C-alpha cells in the first residue's frame, strides 16, 4: 500500500534524508581516509581520559596490594576488563589477558624525547623535596594528558584502550606501567562510544534545520493549496475565482495563468450558453409555424395513410419543441447572474412541486418542517426540484413512492429527493448533471429525454449559490441532495419570507 504524504511532509522528509546522507557520507569519507581506529579513537578519547583519571586517583590513594581489587571493581562497574601492565608487557594487576600483536606493539612502543604520547618517567613521591628541580616538560604533559592508544582487533574481536599512567615511585613502583581496558562491544557502559550525546546533537541540529525551513515550506504549500482550491472551483464551473498574484516567482506565475484560464473559460462557456440560447430562441418560430401548418393539414380531408404521416410529423415536432424549450431553460438558468436570493419556506416549494408533478399520486411522502427557511430564488428552486421529481416519476414511480425530506446541517439547509427505482450505475454518478448525458445509451427520446433535465437542475441550484449531488441508496433507489444556505430570520422579519 502506497503511503500518501502531503507536499509539506515530503519536503521535510527529503530534507532530513539529505542531512542524514551528508552525515553518513562524511563518516564514510573519514573512515576511508583514516580507518576505523582513527574514528574510534576520536570518539572515545574524552571518555577514556575521564575514566583513566578516576582509576589513577584510586591507585594513588591505595597500596600496591589493593590494586587488584581496584581493577576487579572497575571491571564489574563498567562491564569491561581492566588490567595494569608494565611497559614491557609484564602483568601487574587485574585479569591477565592474552594481548594481540597490535596491542602489544602499542603497549611497548617507546616515545620520543619530549613526546607527551609516550610513557611518562617515574613519578616522584608526593610532597616538596628540597633540592629537586621542576619536573621535565614531557612529564608535565603526560600528567595532564594521560597519553593513550585506542584500537580494535579482529581475531579476537575486541576494542582496546591503552593509557600510560603517570604513577611510578610512590609505592616502590619504579617501572612505567599502563592501564589496559578491553571490551567486546563499542557501546558497553558508553565508555568507548555514547550514542546519546550524538543523538541529542544530531536531533537538535536536525530540529533547528527543520524549524529554519518551516516558514519557506509553509509558504509554498499554503500558496499551492490556494491554487488547488481555485482549480477545484473552476472544475465545478465557478469561473469567478481570482488568485492573489503578489509574488514574482513560479507559483505567482502559476496563479496568474490560472486567473487567465478562468477568464477565458468563463468567456467561452458563457458565449456557448448564450449561442445555445439564441439558437433555441430562433428555432421556436419555425417550429411554431410548422406545428400550425400541421394542424391545418390535419383538419383537412386526407386519407388514412396521409394522416399517419402527419401524426408522425406532429410527434417529431413536439419532441423538437420540448428539446428547444429545455435548451432555453438551460441557457436562461446558466446566464442568470443578477438574481437576488431571498428567504424561502421550503415546505411551500415542496408542496407546489408535488402538486405540479405528482398530483395524482397520493403515496408520495413529505418530511419538511414548516419553519425551515433557506436562501434561494423561488422560481429557480421550484424548477430544479420539479425536474428531479419528474425524473424520479419517469424512471422509478412503478418501483415505489417518492420521498422528499429537508433538514438543517450546520449552516446549510438540505433537501433530499429519494426514489425506490433501480438507481444509476456508480460510474455514471459523476456525469449525471452534465448536459446531454444519459446513463443508458440505449434509451430513446421517448424514454430518456434529451439529457438536459438534470443539467438544468445543476444550473438552477448553482445560480442559487448551492450545490447538488446524487448517490445510490441501499438496497435500491437514487437520492438527489440539494444544499442551500440557511436563512436565519429574526421574528420581526418573518413577513418578508417568500411564499410562492
């Protein structure tokens, strides 16, 4: 299953991955050029230094016989192996270990004169000694720095720390010795490598970077969201949207292009509807004249065969007249932009529609509160509901009754017209309100109409600043739902409500 992420999250995720890739790349570059031991040494030296200072202080405060216990206690505390070895490799205290060749070389390596990384000279007894000169500079450096070597071995796989201890002569210990720490893991007791500081530092840097990027990402996604909303409205037929073009960048150019597209589409669609209305209007006169001529011929004495032809021509003219009238209604409903919405009692509209369209059927149901008022243009709303009821009667009257309900949903008044017919294929629902669309291509004009009835419904409701949708109901039937702005009327203004 594909995970859907908004653009906002995608940018931040890609930024985080980019930072992570840079960190990994830097580590691999450092590792490739200097090796694992160099990386290991750079990460572990500060912590090994601190532990060496603690061990050194313990050794200085105890006798030589207690050093074994000190090594055992530190080994148990850290989960590692602590031991003291002489500079030449002889065991002094702690667990006696088999030292690999690399460890032995680091243990026995002799420093250059003045090099603080080598073993320090024997330490003088504590306290002032008369006649003694100050300690050599290399001894001072050794005391301050605890020269150390950190390395890893593969066979056996261990991590090692070798620290030259600045203790020599206080307890008849004149030979230089060193502290050796061995571990089978780099994470034990966080001595060699502590993940927490690195995680805190990395997480903090990443968080600061994300906070730094959030204003830019938020600005981009917010502006793109406005473009998305505008294009969605254009797709629904609202060409009045105007995007603010306040920045000279690619998104600003996109907003300007969307505004131009909306203007061009508005001109094209309105021009098409106006042309359609003009053509329908011009067709009314010749159709009326042909119907008059057919009526005159029908009254004359003609044989039976001629009467059949005349009757067929009359039916075709009536179909043509109905189509032209629907085209006129569709054009007028689409082009009426100067209407004024008024508070309308929905119960009055519903009663009127049922009386017009289904006066002979007593089984239809009506569940509308007398106090429910919505903002609409009464004639357009009545025409839209009449087309829906007429459509339901045509396709579903034999299957059961028609029910009209109305209720309040938030700030909207909802009208639902429900039938118990066969419904509509799911793939046809999004196109149901398109002009000249009929779900069943096999329908003839006698059964399916011209495909303008529901298109007129959509134009009328959108002119009333509302929306109309259709969905199938279970187990069968169709629900057409109209949503209008609800009119909240003070008591003193109830007389202004339109009663049609």
